[in-house]
C-alpha cells in the first residue's frame, strides 16, 4: 500500500513582500509606507501621528517587518534612525520621521516639508572638564560657557586651534569634519558606533562630537560641552517621487501634522 508522507510543519519566516501584502490586504488602493525610527523618537513619533488623527499600529512590539495601521491605511516600518533617510530616498518608504541631525549627516536627496515639535537635542563638541578649567560639578550649561570669559582654549570665547591635529571621536564624521575644517582645524576623525564618551576617558580622542539632550551623560563622565554644531529636532521626510505620485495622501498627512506645529 502506498503511503503519503507528510513533511513536518515548519514555521515560516515572513519576507518583506509577505509583510507588505499582509499590511495592505483588503485594501484596493496601495497604502503609503511610513518609516519610523526605533529608539528615543519612536514613541514620540507614534503619539504625534495619533494626535494628528492618523491610524497607527496596534502592536508595535510585533516581529513583523512591516506593521499595518489599525485601519490598514498605512504600513509602518520601524527602522534604525540612520536608515530612515536611506529608505525614503530610495523609495523603500514613501515618508518618514527622523532627526534633523541624521538628515544633515547622511545628506540624502529627500524632501523635508516639516519640522516636528519633539526630539529636540543638539549636536555638540565636548571635552574633558579639567582641560576646560571647569569642575565637573560646576553645573554650567552651554549658555554659561558661551559667554563666560576663560583662559582655556577649549571654550567658545577662544578659537579651537589649541593643537595641530586634535582627535575627535564621533558618530557624525561628515558634520564633524566640516565643522572643524571651516575653522581651519585639521582634525583627525575617529568614527565610533556609540558610547563616544569613552574616547577621552580611554585616551582614544581629545574631544567628542555627539548628540546631547540634558548633558547628564557628559557630566557623569567628566565632560562638558564647548561648542554647539547643530540644533536638532524631529523632521518629516518624503521621497521625491512619492511626493508627486501620491500627492493627495501625503499632503493630507502633512497638513494634519502642520496643525499641531502652529
């Protein structure tokens, strides 16, 4: 007697195509694909979109690659913050939210129709407090440092030409190189993937360039801000082709979001 052998069941790994299909099942029109940053901007982005009247995913902890909005109108990709401009530029996503610092560092060819009222931070140069002549517990903020006279060459009252080739640890090599080059400083840029505060502590770098919100991490590691390179906040970014081909949908989103920024 012939017997039919049944292969054991194996769980499927969802592909991008399958995830996109599941995000848009039951909807005749192609949904927009919205790239959102993981991490510190994720919850603020989702809350802002919900306040703007947009449907958001009901399960942001899902392991799916693309999450459908509750009403299925939009697909959401939760991406690494630095990847959001890349996805949007190449049309993998139609629209996205990321930090202005990331947009300026990556220099992607995308539209930036709207600054958003959250994610405020600054890209700053920082160095050891003892080199700047300020005790770590002094509690001075950037505004204090900007106006306080000092004999230290590190602080804003003096040029940053305090050595011929300072070593700068950063996750932002392009903006860092540009900042120092514009000031005639031939800096050696050391690109790190995180925890750049370790640079001066371990003797790897003289200064760091990093994103600062409250400055607490700097103070805990004996560092102080000495320059602000860029004031940053969340920004809406749009793919250039999508802005033309899906103008009605995208403009509807932009106008809803704009009402919360005025």
